C-alpha cells in the first residue's frame, strides 16, 4: 500500500516505463545518462525538517530496500529532445 512510508505513491515507474511515457509525449532521443542510488547525505534530516528523512524510510538491516521491502529510491538522469 505504500512505498517508503509515503501514502500517495501509487507506483514507481521503471526506466522502460519512463522511456515509454516520454515517447508517448512526443519527446525524441531518450538517453539514459546515469542512475544513482539516493544518498543519505542528500536526503538527510536538517534543522528545518520536523519529520523523518530517508534513513527512517530504509530497512535498518538492508539499506538497498525500503522499510516495506521494495528497492530503495534511485535517481535517473535522462536527456530527451523536444
């Protein structure tokens, strides 16, 4: 029902789904530049955050998975042409 304790995430698209969405939106030349695991440094708790941060959403025994057992978040950098 949830991904990383976030109630409004209904699904996380695969890279092929993202590519398909871009093609359907008439973008051209979809190029995957890089994928990178989301890092605890970039998604950390600061003095401005009252709630939880990425570390609270990952499995404490396996940081490659969310607390629910799904793959941990990754960033995908893509380039497309209009």
